[in-house]
């Protein structure tokens, strides 16, 4: 006799412990959605709802008006007759039910699925049907492809608890082809998540102290999860979302508060002379007057460098607002005090541009500035490394090469990180470890919406350069198409004839770099030989060698090149005041922040400047990237919103707010880079008021219990250790 083998004992967190989930569904959930445990499944929230809770009589369908866009009427009726006629047009078998209640008759029509539906219904069955009421040619009310639930019980005393797809608010879950193949479409998700809630609800632990729940009138976490998936009413669902949004935002702000507390406990090693001769000469010798904003921020930096704990400051400033001058003022304070400065940029072109700018602004001052990049020749690189080790290099401008293990500073005091969102958290940690807890100034020309700044940079002191130099004129921006190319070429000739210079930017997207680079080269040759054969054009892209890039940029800055054709390597840092026109080809392929940065390359002098966005929305139809028709339409709509925003405003903060609405915080900033967890429920562009309440509560709690040792905060400590502990440490590096 064969030995009986017991089925495997599943861990309570194992997906296979949920009824309806076997090996195939487990594998698909993990691969497609990253759902690996029952807790992950319970946290896989609906993206929307269908309101089928409005039960009406058949007679009332004639005058039915939906209460909202999600509202679909439901009727409870008895099957009166079954029919299976053939469609005259397609000859396919249809399935028609005639159903009735005490007010009248109606039809339910399906154009496929006859065999299954015929077996599903018998005359006399009672069911709930939900659909959009329409009239047939004879004026008879019908539902086409309604969803339905059969009742346990009869028409007079139906068992409403047995309904699953009708008669209530129904959650909608996103799925994929692979998930649908294993039966996990939206309906399949409803089944397994309902099963999980019934048998594994005890996995949903409370994460907020009772005092916080009471103070803000929040429901408990377990009932919030249940109502997120299966709300009894709109109000029930709203209360659940409020609770879970608050939780997410509270823990984000708790993490920020703990970072800030720990940073404040550090004691600085460096002692600065903030009014030394070097910084004094630097500010006096500048060939222009500082703006009021620059003067204010330099004062804030002086205060930071006098303080007892290391500086950890964010400097925001729109393109052209003068951040580099402010950073150099802080650098000169460090040099006056005997320290080295590391100035880090994300690309070689930007690092080289900063290197030139720094040397130009320092003028005749006796300061040694060295450039360190990965593309340097070995002998030059060794020479630079020796200057860094010995301390002769007072300012080291570099790329990721500065982070390498063998790069050793003699006495690093100040770290300046430009366009810091392009650096990962661990990269920033490596730079900070090069010194004895150096002061950090983080700069960005990407304006950050207030709610995002409170989350990503809430532990940093923030300064904003909110003033542009007096002689700057707003850049005029317009959307054009291929039909306008001849007019645009004539306009570019006019500008060049006036002695101005032009950028033409071609898309180069990382995923298809080789193809795009070839296309960029071909387009450059077409422009050079066919469109502007009498003008001087040059091509710049990221794959040029360092010396070639230098040559291209030197010729453009000197005015020898009239039109610079480029990929997005010019997105940040390039400063040529004589360039007055920016043409962006295939502008629909660029992000909003990227377009704003590109526009910032012009308008840097006193002359009127222009940004021309060449739009080709048909590109999305030709390159669907696996998206269906709906997905392509959404991409087009998003592209239109981006370009229209560029025309509407030149204010970087308005651009950033719109970008946050279009993309959401994770994609806007890159949460993996920033050291903050992904938000599942809360939206920083919509939940500002809730964020402020969560922030105030989190900061007050850390003030009263900085190590979360109170017995009332046991749930906080447990949740924090499990989810966020590592991120607190990473967040200390700015």
C-alpha cells in the first residue's frame, strides 16, 4: 500500500496558504507585481472602484440617472426565459435572458460565452445583474454583457452577503497578460484577496499608537485594509484611505525627524573662518553684482559653518539663478580655513563645465583647482590624485571618479553635490566618508515641490535662490510641428545673421542609445549639408572622447560654431550667453523637468531668447512599446500636457508641481535614489494638508521620545525596525 504523504505545511506568510493561490499564481504574482507574501497581497490595493450598490427596480431603469461616473445600476430579478439565437451579422450564437421583478421585464444579452452561460442559469433562478441600461430597436430595456451574481436564497429573502460582483462597491485591480493567464484578472484578484482577508486578517498589525489614532479620528489598520478592498460605502472607503495615507506620510516624516535629530547630535570637527581674505576678494572681484537672494543665502551658509554641527543644506535655484557663485563663496570659506573642497557633478561634460566656470570666477586668486574624471589619461590622472592626496588641490571638481577607493583627500572639509538626484544614496555616502564628517551643500536646478521637499529633503536646511539677474528676459516658448520646419529654418538663419547662436537638441534615450545615436549623426549630416550648408555646425554627444567634447564646447563658446547639434548632454551646466534659440526635436519624448533644463540653456544673456518644441505625437503610435490603444492614448495626453505646461510658464516651481502631478513622486524624483520608500496610497501632489499634520505629529513625537523607547511607541519601533531602519542611516548623507 502506498504511503500517504502529508501536504506541505505553509508558513502563514506564504502566498500558497491563501485559498485559490497555487504554485503558478505564486510565481506569476512575484514576477509580475513583486507580491511575495500574504502581507504583500493584502497591500495590493485597488486602483479604482465600480459602484454597483445602487439596487433599483426594472421599471425605474427607464428614468435612471447615474450618481457618479463609477455608478452602475443593479437589479435583482428572476430568470423568466432563456434564448440562444444566432446573430444575423456574424452568425455567432448569442445568449439572451429575459428576467423579471415585480415591476416588469428586461433582457440581458451576451454575444459570446453561450455554453457556459446556458449552464449557469435555469429558469426560476434569482440573480443580481449590473450593467448600463440601453434600449433595443423596439424600445425594450436591456443590459449588454452585464456582470451578475446568483443568490443563495430566494427573491424575497436574498442572501446579500453571498454577492461578490454586484450589489455593492466592487474593487478594480490592475493585471497583466501573464496574471490573466493564471486567472488573476480583476475578478480573480477579488476572489483571492477576499479569501486572504477571511483567513489571514491577523497578519495586519497595528502600526500607529492609540493616542495618534484617537487624536486624528483614524480607524484601526485591520478594518482600514478590509474597507480599502471591499468598502461598504464611499464614506467607508474614504475613511480607509485617509487612515492608510496618514500612516505612510507619518512614517516618512518620522524617518525624516529621526534623520534630522541624529544629524543635529553630530559635532563638527572643522572650524571655519567665514570672513577670511579669500572669500572677501572673491566676492569683491566678481564682474557682476550679487542678487539679493544670493547675498541672503551666502549669509545662511556663513551661519551654518559657524554652527556646532556640520552643515547639511539644500540649495534650490532655477536654471541661471547663480547657484555656482553661492557654492564658491562657501568653498572659499573652507579654503580660507585650510580645508579642501570636493565639487561633484553627474556627467563629465557638466564636471568640465563647472571646472571652467570655477576657474573663471576665481580669476587671479591663488587657488588650485583640479578636474578628476574617469576619461582622463593615466599620467594626468595620477598627477591629479597626487595633488588631492597632498592637499595641493584645494578644489577638486569631478564625476563619480571622485568616489573611487584610491581617491584620498588630505583634509576634506566641504562637499558640494550638484544635481544630486542623479547620485544614488550609497554614492553620496562614499563621498562623505572621504572626510571627517564634512559639511555638505546639495544643489539642484530641478525645482522641488514643497511637499516633495518636506519628504525627500525634510532633514536638510533649505535655501532657495528665488531671484534671477536683473537683465534676464523670460524665454518665449512655442510648440511647432514638421509642417513648420521651413519657417523655423528661416528664423534660425535670422538669429544667426544677428550674430546669435543656436542649439538643436536630438533625443537620445538610454534604452535605445545606439539606434538613437546613429539617428542623431544622420540628422546632423542632413542639417549640415542640406539645410544649413553655408553655416558652421558641430555635433556633441556623450560618446565623444574628452578632448573632442572640449573642442566642440570651446568652439561654441568662442562663437566659431553657429549651430550646435547635440543630444541631452547639454541639459545642465552649459552656459553660453550668446545662444538665444533652443530647438528640441521630438519634444514629446522628453520629460517636463528635462525640457525645463534644456530651455535653461538659453536666456542667459540680455537678448530675447526662444525655445521651439518640435512635437510629433504620432511617434507614440509608431512606438507603442507593448502598450494597448488606451496606454498609447494616455502617453500622448501626458506629452501634450508637458508641452503645454512649457508654453504656459517659465516658473520652475510651477513646472515642477505639474511634473509631480503627471508622473507622481517616485518617478519624478526616483525614490530608490533618494532613500525614501515608495508610496502606495498617499500622493504628495494631492495630500499636502495631510502631510503637514503627519509631519507635525512625527516631529513632536521624536522630540518627546527620540529613541522610541516609550511602551506606548512599541508598535512604532517594531514597524520602523522592520521597514525603515536602514533608510534612516542612508538619509544622513544628504
